[in-house]
C-alpha cells in the first residue's frame, strides 16, 4: 500500500525542466552576455564588442560601439522572460547557453541586426545571419570595427606592466589622455597599446606632467 501511495505522489509532482534547461527574466550586461534570473549567461555562437571597445563611423568619428550594441540589445530583451539550454561553462564560470524569448532566438536576432558577429570558433549557427546583416550594412557592419576577439587579445597583452615599479596606465580614448591607478574601477580591464601612443607611468605626478589626467573612478 505504501509503494502505491508513493507512486501516486511522484506522478502528481510537476514535470521538471530537462537537464541544462532554465528560464527567467533577462537583464542585459553587454551585447553577448545576459543574466537569466540568477544565472550569468554567455550567449552561445555570438561575439559582440566589449563595453569599452570603440569603433569608427563611416566618417571616421570614434564611437563607443560596445555600449551602443549593449543598449540596443537591452531595448529588445530587458526584463523579458527567456528560456535557455546550457551548452557549456566558460573559463570565467559563466553558463554558455542558447536562449529564446517567445519564439525568437536571442543570438540569431542580435547577429541579424548587426549588434554582434557569428562566433565561428565555437559555432556556425549564425553565419548566414551575419552575412545578411553585412550585405545590408546593418549595425556594426556600417562601421569600421575591429573584431572583438582581436580587441581582447590586444588589450589583454597590454594589461601587465613590463616594469613592476611603473604600473600606472596612461590610456588614450575619445575622452582624451587618462591615467588609471591600481584599485580603480577600470584599471584591470584597461590595456596599454604602445603603438597608439599609450604609456606606462611610474607615478601619478609623472603622468600629469606628460599631459594625462586622472580617471574619475
């Protein structure tokens, strides 16, 4: 009798999502990274500009394309309910997943609008969507943009000081010459590209004398 009752209880329980499936409201971090509920998700098969990445318009004007792309994705998907299927876990501990909102594949929509590129290193699912965006000059395809992977490689290369006594980063951006000291908000993510005229400084005073101003945070 106890076994029969246990079986009835089990059959009455709600059906759980399949392995690797999860859902929740979307919070956009950048154009290829979102929170789905409490899970940080790196969208599978796409690669978008980093938040601090700059591009150039067709007229050669510097443009914060990383933040722009993130804002566009935010306007499309922020607070909407997403359903996701886990693909992997990346080296930063984020869940790599494919996600949909309603019947819209989030990754495909982002690539189709030119807000990110097909990340062919990991998947060719969105190659045709990228080609369609490129042919029609949508989004990033209407700009001069370095691939996000190349941008990360160059910035990572310049993040460690060659001289441990000179660790202040003299960065050049559209906001001018700004120096970052260890402990500031953007220090770790800032890379130094000597070829662009960026520099390492041994003191804040030396940076000021050379014409750099301190970062506000």
